[in-house]
C-alpha cells in the first residue's frame, strides 16, 4: 500500500503508537510518507531509525511562541486548546500537495491532528483518535493534582465533548486504543462513524526483553512522562500515601521515578533519600531490568499504559491500580497484580517483596501476555484491514 501519515508530533519511543505502527508497516513492505509537526518538547527526536527502514519523513518545527498562538486561536474559535496546539501551515500545504498523489490511505493521529484530517477526503481517511480526551478530562477535573490542572480540565471539557462529537460525525473510519475509549466516544455521537475499531498499543518485544542481570533488592520503579498530570498524580500518591506504609514494614525499600520533565512539586515531595527522581534517561531498559517491581498506581487513566507493557515485556512484575486495566486483557493475579487503595497497594508490594517465586511467575506470565496480545506486527495487520476497508 501507499500510505500517507500526518502527525501532530514526530514518531519516537516517546510517541510510541505511531512509531510502532510505522516500524511494523515499513517492515511489511508498504511505501510510507510521514508529515510530522515537531513541537518544542519533541525537538530532539531521532527520526533516523524510521528513515533507515525506508520511511520518508518530513518534519515541521514549531516554536513555543507559535504553539501558544495556535492555542489562543483555537480558544477564540471555541475549540479545545489542544485542537490548535500543533497547527502548522507548512504541514497543511505539504499535505495538500501530497493529496494530489495516488495514496491508498491517509492516516491522521490524535485530537491535535484533527485539523489536518479535515483536509483529507473522508473516503481516503483513517483517523486514529488514540484516546477519548473527553474521557480524560472527565476524570482529571475531579482527580488531577493541583487546582490549575483541574480548572483547565473543567474549562476544556465542554469544548472537547463538542469537538470530538463533531469529528465522530465527520470521519468515517476511526481507530482507538481501548474499548473503554470507544464506548466513551460512541456516547458522544451515537449515530457517528460507520467504523470505529479498537487496536491497542503494542510493545517492541525485541527492544524490551528480559535481561540477564541481577535485580536490585527491594527497589520499585515508576516510569512515564512526568509532565503528564495523571503521572504526576500517581507519583505523588506513591510518595505520600503508599511508600510510608511500605517503609513501616520494610524501611530499606527504594523508589525510582524515571521519566522526562518531572515538575518541581514532584522533586519537592521526594525529600526522603530513598526516593530518587531520575528524570530523563537515554535508555529505560537498564532501570526496568534492575528493579524488583514496577508500580503503576494511577488515580485515573485513558487508553493503554505503555509503561505497563514495557515492564511486562522486560519480565518485571507489575503492581497497578484498577484504572490501569483499561484496554488490557491481562489476567489479574497471573499477569500482573491489581490493588485498589493505598493500603491494599502497599500490602501487595510487601507480599511480592517477600515472595521471589511469585515475582518470577508474574514476570514470566507478563512477558507471555505481551507476546500474545501486544506484538506490533499483529496490530499492524489489524490496521491494514482498516485501511483495506477504504
């Protein structure tokens, strides 16, 4: 197939969904051109791994000033701020020129890219919504850390509901990561698209794989982009609510928080020397390989937690809260441990720290689970079937 893809950010191991699809589609022999906005937070992304696979990539850098101007224009139109954030006239013009060529499918991703999708004839478009941002804001307005984040979520919620409902009616083929997000979108527009398909995120099983290194004793790891409010909420709950309960029984336990752009309030909360805010790392794998357990105490979540897939792929046992189950077919107690509330979460961690056999079984089962359900090649084949519907 000839595939044209327009993205509001460059594909990378941070923006793992388009990166994983592109890797798999290129290896399956498709001809692909990518038009990608490069906002300030993604200015250092390395695009060469995809170019080495034959993917043609054109990036369009955005300054911080332009992203703020874009958000202001979206606000004045009555659209969500995110809907304007990544707008780029250069990408729009490149997209219009490219549309004169005979592409089999035009793939556009995320609410931030919905403006680009409106440039594409509906019968050539597959729109990957990824998650329902309405569903995210419904949770964030009540549970996000900090008054400002909750206020912005409440402010944006009504606009986002209207915006998502609008493109649900306009786009004929939409893809999302989880059935929960698909249900949320269907509620917004019951008479919406002819096709709404759930395709979860995958994990690079060759890149993330168990390593023959000894694990550090009694070391927990929480990973993710720490500028994301849901991750900040989880990290604060870990530090303030869960770790004191663990330390009451096992004072030697350490916690690593690994992920880019940790905010100052997170660093201020992590005053105990047993908590290490590591921030950005060039390679996450050595930390996942050495940690005793991966913990993911999300208060709220949408889509699929890539941090959980990556830990499971590394054979690292996972303890998570119920919101993390969304989009996963993993069996609690076999593939990972699910615990609700700080007390139950701490008890689950303590039990596993005391039981090497259960940890080993969880690690093995977690790896088998992602091999079965989250292999990018199989997910790309499902995406091809959506493309073929055009």
